[in-house]
C-alpha cells in the first residue's frame, strides 16, 4: 500500500493525500509537480526512474489506512 508521503522531498512543499500535484517514482519517492518539471527534469534523483501522478486514496479508505506523517527531505536537490 502506498505511504502517501506528506511532502516534496526537494522543496518540502506540503502534499496532502488528496493533492493532484504529487508525483511518485516506482520506489515511492515523492515530489511536487513543479520540482519534477523544473530542477528534476522528470528524473528521480534517488533512483534515476521516471514519475507518475500519485493516486488519490478515497476519503473512506484514508480513514482506515491513513497517510504517512513522516517527512522526507533531500539534503540537496538539483
């Protein structure tokens, strides 16, 4: 099950579980659409893979399976 991480690993922007701006790679690294399109140029700096829009978990499922609250921020972002 996806963790639904709460922030962009590059700019630390909040990405709530219902955010249409969240992007993830196959390892679930999480970034905002602006960072993916800008400094990351569509490539994950952690694994070298591409990105897809993060699915939005329905509110009914979110109550039972909450999003992660652990923030991850890279020390440096391209």
